[in-house]
C-alpha cells in the first residue's frame, strides 16, 4: 500500500481540550516505541538508507530536531501569537546534521529528554491558553494546544511507520 506523504495529509482538529492528558500519553509513548524499534539493530543497520530515503537514525534525529519547533509553538500560544511559527519544510536541520555519526542510543536519549520537556510544558498550560486557537501556517487552520499535540503525535507515528518499514527492508 502506498503511504500518503506527510505534506499531503489533512487533519480533523476537533478534540475537546479535556483530551490533552490522552494525547500527552500518546506523546509519551513515542520514546518507548523507538526503544522497541531499535532493539536488535546494530549501528550499521540503523544507518542504512533505502532508495535514498532517510535511515532510522535520520528519522530519530529528525524527530529530535523538531522538538525545538514544538516547544517554540508552546511559546506562540503563551504569547498569543496570531500564527504559529512555521516548520522548515526543507528539513535543513536534519539534512545538515550528521545523525549517522551519533549512536542510536544517543539519538534516542536526546529525543527522550527533549520530548519530556515538551510534555511537561504542554501539561502545565492553563485553561485560557489551552482554549486559545492560533493559525497553523501550512495547514491554514486554527490549532489549539491539544490540536498541536495531536498533530505532533501523528507526525511521530508517520516517522515510526517509516522506520518500521526500514527495519523490515534493510539488510
């Protein structure tokens, strides 16, 4: 089955703000899922690319690279910005980083620390901030913090699925 490209996905952002604990739990689950995916992988295999696509290490590095965007968007909500900060759709941070030179454990640990900060900050938002909606620049739809958290969890799953495919297709 052909997967839908991330940039072609559309989202129904209608979760009640009270679902934030559920979405936070899903975000917490990305780190353990990365650990399971990495079980039994050696460093060489985690660096292999298929058809020029990112390696497992590059996917994990990318998730880590984006944590600054996610936490920055919390700052946007707190500041009452009109538009959320935009992602770099060319993924320059990931393309320029040498994630392959880092160990798999280091990449996963780095992601885990950054994600924990993101989760803590999201979980500490007050009700007024949680009800604030700000325009997402690419999707051109308003997002509340719960929507942004859901969007982030979907993005995690997109990359986890790509990594799962690589685990099955790499040598």
